[in-house]
C-alpha cells in the first residue's frame, strides 16, 4: 500500500541494480506478475491485444504478451511507436521473437486491450502514434487494463489531457500519486498493486483496513470516563446551531469520555435536550478568548459554525498557549503562522478553504494535493487533513497518508462538522496522535460507505454518518 513518486521508483530500480538485481530481471518479474493477475480475470476464449511502447513499460508488455501466448491465450502484440529502444526491453523483445512469437498489426475487435505504452518516465500531452492508439483504444468496447499507470497520465500530478481510460490498472511495486489526484484518478479505474520482488519502504502510504485493525482496540473492562479524556468543542452560532450539534454527535458517538460544548446560550438551550450527555459552557468562545480555558481538557476543536473572526482569533491565542491537542476547522481556518507548541495542531480544510490559506487555486490544489498539503505541514509544523475524495493526511515529519474510504454522499454540508467531532474524540481517547487521526478519518468514510450499501448516496445526511458509526466500529474492535 505504499505510494512512490517517479523519482523514487527510479532510485528503487537503481538500488536494486546496485544490489545485483538488473532491470532485465525486474522486467521479467513484472511481466510474470501481470500475467498471473490477468489470467485470473480473463479466459482463454477472449481475444487480447497488448499495446507496448518503446521504453521499459513496453518491455513489461512484451514479457506479459509472451506469457499469455505461451500459455494458450489468444494474445496479439502491437508496437504503435516501433520496437523497444531501451536495452532491457529490447533484450526481452529479442527473446520474444526467438521463441517464435510475432508482432501483429492492430485489426478487428478485441475483448481485452492492455496498455503498456508509457510508464512513470513520461508526461502529457500525448503525441503521434501513441496518442492515436490511446484514442482508438478508448473508442473500443473492451475490458481495458493499464500497466503501472494509464498512458497519458503523469505519475506525480493530476495534470491530464487525453489518457488511456482503464477499467483496471496494475500498479507495479506501489501506487503512484496520480492514482489519488483529481484530473487523473478516474483514468486508473480500479488500481491494484503488484509486487515485483523489490523491498518496499516509503513515508507515503494508504491507510488500510489492516492499519485500522492493528491500532483500534476494544476498550478494557476497567475503563472509566476519565480514561477516554475530556474534550472542549467551540462551535455554533445562533444562525448556525446545527454545526455544534453535528460535531458534538460525532464526538459522542466516537467514544469521547466527557465533552464540554462552548457555544452561545441560545444554542446551548437547543442542544441540551438533544445531547444530555454533554456539559455546556455558555458563551464559551468569548470566555476562552478572555483566558478561561477549562482545566483537564485533553483536546479542543474550534471552528464549526463560527463567524466572528476576532473572537475566534482571541480564543486561539489562548488555546495555542495551552498544551492540549487542537483541531482547527471551518470558521477558524485562515492564513496564519502557527507557533511551536507541545500539543499538535490539526487543520481540516476542504480545497476551497485551503486555497484561501495558501493563495493557490482550488483546481490546482486538487491536481497536486500531496505536494501542497505536505509542503504546508512541514513549513508550519502542523498536521493537514485536506478533505475530499481520497482525503490526504500530511504530517510535519514528512509522513503522508491517503484515506481510501468515503463516497459522494459526504459532499454535503455538515459532514465536515461530524468529522471534526470525531477527531476530537479520537484525540481524547487514543494515545497515538497519528493513528488516532487516521482512524477518525477512515471511520468517517467507512460509515458513509456502510450507509450507502442500503441507501442512495444523495440521500445521506451528516447525522446519518454519526448514527452509523457504532455499527461500523464494532466490526473493527479487537
């Protein structure tokens, strides 16, 4: 589940060569792994076309074609841009022809089209024969499979014009960043990682179900409310009382020990009947702004529904001086410099909010989410949760996690407030900050996915996410 940039892949290949494993062997491993994966999905009655390029990605395609043909599959190899030109790819092509196998001319209809034309060393836009081959392939009614990444897609960003539209992409060794970036992710179809015999290590990876199961544990019988921490939620205005309600429900349903809600008297009156489990601090934002930060607070979340920037900034001045963990969302997000402090600062912007924070367009951020989130986290010493499809979690130590859960049902007002409350609860109740944050984001999306199994995504409410949480978390308790 690791993610590698194009330069990292090149360094890994070089390290393998320095250790005695040459590119020719790696190409053989890749072709064999691809054959094993594809042969599980395609029958021998299907007509298969492999389109191979001139580089090492094309060499992988040549090896794959050899395996398919030698094992009785109706496979044809075409070379849209000519014979392989890199040394290892040409050697495999020479072996391919020595085995009595031939290069074909594209013609007729195919059941499966495999793209092995361009790899991580390429960048858009497409030109010449390769561009024509991609446009032809996209017009065909066939199962489309890409090797490593779809031709026309850059490895490291989402800048894409025309690209091979894959149904499945077999990513060799690890994912590439563009598999999770807007502008490119949809060309991958379903992305599946194949091992090619190289050691794996990276600061970037997908936070998987296995990660959650290894870090999320059933609570021990001797626990009490103090075990799971006290959190302070500063949220809600008379005009937007629902923000504090949604965030508070997210926190309570996620298992916070004790929750204090700092909001207006009017909102407190609304919430008290619906959330008797919480405590209330009337005019809490103003009180914290005057230095009244309650004792015993392990974490604080501030921002949902807040509109008074001056009061919010005054409250943050005192919160920055405290040692607690701090989640900053919505109305508390803006361009600022963050002080060094003992407790972590966690920012939860959506692309529009992040755009205002760093003065980069939201569309550009979406195509380079990893770069912008991680750069900001490292420069400011904060944790950035950049929300959206494949939410990115960037840490100041250079670690970057990608969340795989969630669906379009979350594209609705209030779901971010729910996540803020969940983050508050996990920070209060879990010891490790990194896994606590990652698990909160994972469960937020997983709850939406679970709900959508029986309901239309468009009908999902933010409150449905928190109501479904206990059922989803139950299946993960160890």
